[in-house]
C-alpha cells in the first residue's frame, strides 16, 4: 500500500490528496462544466458510504466529504459567478480546498456566543476574531469566515467572507484538541485587522446565519450518517467473522439495515433523526462487543471503531437537542 496506516498519520499525504483529485474524488460536487462530476449531496453520501466500508479510514472520508460539501454549499448555493469561476476548476483537481470557519473556542457555533466581527471600511470589510475546530484547515487554500456584521438588541446579524490562506493578518494554527479521525486535520484561525474587499463577501443576504450556517448542519448530517453507516458495516462484517457472540453481531447488522432503509425511504428531518437514534444504539453495542472481544479487530478497524464512538459523543449535544424537540412536539400532539 502506498500510504500505509493512514489512521495514525498526522495529516493527509500531499501525494494521496493529488491522487484523489486525479481520480475525481475531489470534484464530486463540482459541475461538469468546471471539470467535476456534478453529483448531488445524496450521490456524495452514497459514495461516502461505499468509500467508508471499503477503506476503513474515517478521517480521510470526512476530509474528502467536507471538501466536496463545501464546494457545493459555499460556492454552489451562495457563491457569485466570479467566485465560482475562480475556485471551482482548482477545487475539482484538489488544487484548492474551502474550509468553513464558524465555530469558536468556548462558543461552538452558537450565534449568541460567537464574537468575531466584520466592520465595513471603505469598499471592503475589516475582520477581527478567532475561529476553532476548522475541518481541513491545515490544507485549505481558502477559508469561509463567518463574523458578526451587525449587533442588534434582538440578535446579531452575520456575514461570510472567502479569505485566502495568504491574506495579511490571518494566522493559522494546527489544532491539538482534535486527536482522533486521523489523518483528517483541523485548524484554529486568528485574524487581526484583516481587510477583505467587498468581492470576498459570499452573498448579499442580510444575515447568513439562518440561511447558510444553520442549514449547513442538516446538509452535512445527511452525508455524515451514510459515511458512518458504511464504516459500521465494515466493522460489523469483521465482528461477524471473529466475535464469540454472533447474535450481537447479527443484531448490529440488522440495525444497520434499518438505518439504510430509513435513509433510502424517508428523507425528512424525522427520518434522519430516526437513523441517528438507531446509530446511537449501534455505537453502544459495538463498544460493548469490542470490550468483550479484545483483539478481534485489526489495528485499523479498532481505531475506526473508537473514532466512530468518539464522533458520536461529540455530536450527541446537538442530536439530543433534536430528540428533545421531537419529544416536546409529541407531548402536544392531539
């Protein structure tokens, strides 16, 4: 294998990223007229499932998935023709990557807790603040930075800007807080008096948070669940071959089948939540089965299983909030 033990690599090898670009994996969402495949988010999700099941390196799957989803969401949905012409041809070859920068340390992506600002100055904007947990940050050539553009008594209003990695006033630090999902890497950003022209603004919407940031969670979630499904299918196959208690492995496989049916036949938010609920059960069962069958999985699949369990814990806060809302709606059903 040209790139052995990727699950412990600190970053994605440049040669691997270039090869993925050559094979078309980095242009899945880019329109064909710009050298890409022109796939929908659903198509990308299916590719991610197969990729995860066959490869077994979730960090790489997430890096590729994020690269394609940002090209679709940031540029495809909200980019100007000039921005699309500038970035799409390079993105499809892996020569450029857009990283979405909204979260901040201690604030997450909560709009009331974010503090980075963007102030109009002449024909452009002056940005100040910090960002954290930026997926693909270390390899990104462009950052989509979300910042407060207007403060009101009711709620803050946000704008988003495409900022080059080489911009004066932008500092990039590799994050040491995300220690799993290798070889995917994350970065923190610091920007002080960073000036960007009006042409760097992503859209002329009055407030990007309800239109870009909030819906992006669902946009990413739909693809992420399929990628996790593929990874768990890989683990279930290994456990079925070697585990002492085959009935548990069978129950895991049955739940994975239920998740696939959910995703294939119910594209609503409730359907995705149902898939998430079953996925949470699968995570607990895999964790217990691995503990009882130490050494059953090889090194790569053991790391994969632990990555999936950690990923589920990190996402649990947002997902639990959705379960609470769903339960609250049931309370008032007549």
